[in-house]
C-alpha cells in the first residue's frame, strides 16, 4: 500500500513468518537452522520464478471482485505484485514441511550410521525426498484445483475449448501458482538435503576428533598404573 517492492516485502514477510514458526515449533537447533536456510533459498527462487512467469504471461492480478475493490480503493497499488506475494506466501506452508522433513531424515540417517559420509547421506536423503516431493506436489496441485473448482465448472457449463480456458487470466493465474510452487518445492529437496548432509558430517568430524583426544590420556594413565604395580 505504501509503494514498496512487492517481491521484497513478500520475501521478507514470509521469511519472518517462517523463522517464528520453525523455531517456536522445533526449537533453536542446528537441525532447525538448516531447514530455515533451505527454506530461505527456496523462497528466493520462488519469488524470482514468480516474477518472471507473471511478467511473461502478462498477468494483471485484477481478476475478481476482491482485487477489483482493492484496485478501486488504491489505484496505485501493483496488483501483479500482490499476485506474486500470494504465490510466495501460498507456497510457504508446504515448503517448510519439505525442508523440515528432509533435514530430519538426514539427521536420523546419520544417527543410524554415524560412519556414513556426506555423499552417502545426500544420496539416501534424496531417495527419501523423491517419494515425499511427489506427494507434496500432488497436494499443491489438488489444493489449487479445489480452490478453482467453481471456475472450472463454469467453463465446463459454457462448453469452452481447452485453448479458451488456458488463455483465461483466471486459469493462467492458477497455472502460474502451481508451476512456480512445484518448481520451488522440487528445488528445495536437493538444496536442503545437501546442506543437512554437510552440516551433520562436519559435526561428526568435530565430535570424533574430540573423542579421540580424550581417549589418549585415559589409555596412557592406565598404562602408568600397570607399570607401578
């Protein structure tokens, strides 16, 4: 409403919501921090892709009574930017689920096999994420399809062709939401998995070195006691 960049406002606002939600729900830990970083990177990607797709499709964002009323009350508001903000915030709810799940999966794999390197953790985590992301994308598509069901029924009653439906701005908005959200979700899996694998492997190396350093004096002390006997 004050003329700020919608992409910047949406990313900062979504990041603030995500930080509060993740740290309050999962605690201030390294695992949560990895999920936060993965979510931030994916949010930036979704914002950039959303901006490109909306510009490429020439979407105005003024497609229903609510957006028309907002545009009437605030003629200078960037409606396409408002659409972009909705895409980013709408993807956040599913995105943090993916990043938290991937991070937890890598941590559990490390606990099951502490000797596994970061590459092995990454490959195992990606296999888990491949199955998870398929169901999450299906959830996202069905959620948007359910929200647009009255519109789809209207096109069906009017017996509109596929080309007419696809070129409608209302349908184009839902297509852009689905594509951008799905691409961001798919990209979040490898990004979060590699971050988690690197962090947990580095933690393992540090703890392993500390354990080795404390074990040496203990063995030498037992040897001295045996020589005195």
